[in-house]
């Protein structure tokens, strides 16, 4: 929460905690604690009070009345950060949709004098209240945004289908926000993706081709960072972006091993992957920022205990050869065995088998080529199709 606040440009002047069996219905923290927050805000001249939970509209309104200070919950803070970071049209649309979904139940106003009195002649009021008009406009805007985001989703599906025609397996780089995903993509691909040492520095997915040591290539996509208790409306709004994770052949899970809370961050990412139904894919676990860990024995123990893992420093480009070896082994583990009779007019596929797979045997016959090979699934499908 502290990192989120600082990333949003806030200066933290005081912190307080509370332990309760159940949240208070009216204020979440109880009236006594709310009055303590009022005194704390006055003492430190704070203009905002942050809550590391999601407040309902009534609780937020009551807290602002008691503390006489602006109150933001965790969801609203994350939405504010997303609004600052959105650069592309897609990112801006998704952030706006999430903000409106959050705002709609929080609109309030008296409006009783202008409300409709009921049905029948002589019982009608002057029309909709301003509150009702605002809600109707928000609903219309939400519908429009969802239509535009659906259009973007269709474009992404088309882009992915175009990439699927390339004989490259695809991977998605996932991880907690600020774990070093964009830095890693830059190191692996030689690209210059935007990098910043802040949470949610990049919201828009970036795909780059990475050439592996054995000459093979993969397509890697840098995705939006995850965070603990990611608000549900963000999952909905960023569904088009997060589809990149669902459609990838394998995942590279980047963990900031220098963080004292790295285990909680790892668990938060794994929980989100389950929600995205992407938890059954092959995963390479990358313990990043190893240069910030003094005890190398800790890193070696983690790698020994974690299947298909390495430790690296993406910033210093240390350990990258070991990661490349892991990617090669993971891709090879995805190869499909084929035994096909290839028509001579489809010999271009044979070249792809040499370049993007393992050719076990080739026998040239009068009518066709008998090919036995291990190739990636997309090439295997095209080889089988060529026989028909």
C-alpha cells in the first residue's frame, strides 16, 4: 500500500493499523477509530486518508463526514495510478471503464424535490433529477466503452491469429507489478520498452521476437503487472489485455526476490492466473533482482526447490544464458511428434521443420515425402492439414 501511494505521487505523513473481528457496517473502522483518524489528519495537515481495503459507498461517505478529509480506498488509489499510466487508446478506454464502474454506485444526492412522484396524470414531477441524469449518462458511456473495448479485443484476436501463422511459440511475461518484466523483455529482445522503477509503469502489452541460442525464436509479450487484491472491475476492464496471458503457450513468472514480501506477491500472481484460467500452462519461474540479495546460498536453495527456475538480474543482464536454456528446454518440451506424408508442393513446410523443430527422418518417395519430426503444435497442425 505504501508503494502504491508513493507511486501515485503522495507523501505519507502517518500510518495507523486496526485489528477487528468484523468491519463496522457504517464506517468499516468504527466511530472511535474514525475520530482518531480525524485528529491524526489534523495533526499532520493531511489532505487525504487512504484505506488498504475496498470501502462501500456508505462507509466512504460516513468516513469523509467524520474526518472532514478526502477518503480513498485501495481500489480508487489503483485506478488513479492506472489513469496516470495509460498511454495508448486501449489503456485509456480500459481505465475509464473501470473508473465508471467504480463511480456508479457511489453517486449520491438528495434530489427529493425533483424526483418523479408516481404514475398518472397530475402526479408527475418535473423530470429526472441531476443524479438520475448522471447515472443514465454513465450507463450509456459504459455501454459505449464496452463496445469499443470489444472492438479492440477482436483486433487483438486477429493480431494473435496472424502471429499464430508464424512458426514461433508464444510466451507471456507475468509477475507482480514492478518485478522487472519490461526490463527483462528489453534484455532478451534488445527492444527499448518503457521501463520505470514504479508500480504499474506499463499497462499496455508489448510483443517482441526473441532469438534463442539454438537459432529458434519465440514471441514474448510483456503484460500488465498484477497486484494483491486486484479490483474485480480492473480484471473485467483489462480482460482484452489479460487475454494475452490466456493465449500464450508458456509463461515466464518474474518474481522480485529482493522484496521482503516476495512470497505474498508470488501467491497473488498465482491466484490471478487461476482466475484467468491460465494456471495449467508451462511456467518458468525467474527470481529477478538477484544482485540485491547478499546471500547467494538463498538463491541456490530457491532454484533447487522450485521446478524450472533460475535467478537473474535483468538490470545487470546477469544469469540470462541460464534463462535462455530454460526457455529452450520449455519450448522443446512442447514439441509434438508427427509422422506424415508431405506432398512435394508443400516442401516449404519441410524447411520450417528443420528451422523450428527436430527432423528425425526424411524419405523421398515418388509421390510424397515421408517425414518424421518433432515440431511446435502450430506447425504440426499445418503438416497434418497438408496431407488432406
